[in-house]
C-alpha cells in the first residue's frame, strides 16, 4: 500500500513543523510527503528537505487549508490520501491502525484521530 501525506502549513512554528515532516518522511520512506505552504515565506523558502520523498509546494492562498488540500488531491496516485496537521507527529502504528480499520470496516471512508 502506498501513501500520499499532505501537510498544509502557515509556518506558525517552523522548527516543530519541519521536525514533524522530517519524522514522517523517515517513518514512511516509500511514501510521498507534500509539505504545502499557503504562501511562500522566509522560513518555508529556507527549508531544504533532507529526504527525497518530501516535496514542497505553495498553494498561493493565505489561510486556506482547503486550497492546500485540493492541491494535494490533484497529486494523488497512491492508495491512500492522508491529511496531517503540521503540528501533529504521526507514527507508523497510528497509520497502520487507521488502515486496518478502513480495510475491516467497509462503511468507513474517512477516519481520523
């Protein structure tokens, strides 16, 4: 199973958000991580991902999470689309739990914690 993680940001807490993105990329090296800033700012511009599976995008609309998510949806080629808040650290066990729930509960389309 392949995952596309979409992580919108306004870079409110850049150090923590970048740390979370890097952690997710390390936990899921075969998945794509889209780190999407609403607008290009200094912190986002200076950030250089340390892993090849992190891709930086700019949605172009300030304070619009839906614009960032829709940009990510357009990129979807994977089996699962996973939206993660930039201030949340997600580990592999949590994703495995959600995937198992989705696979065993056919009426579940969107799951979250």
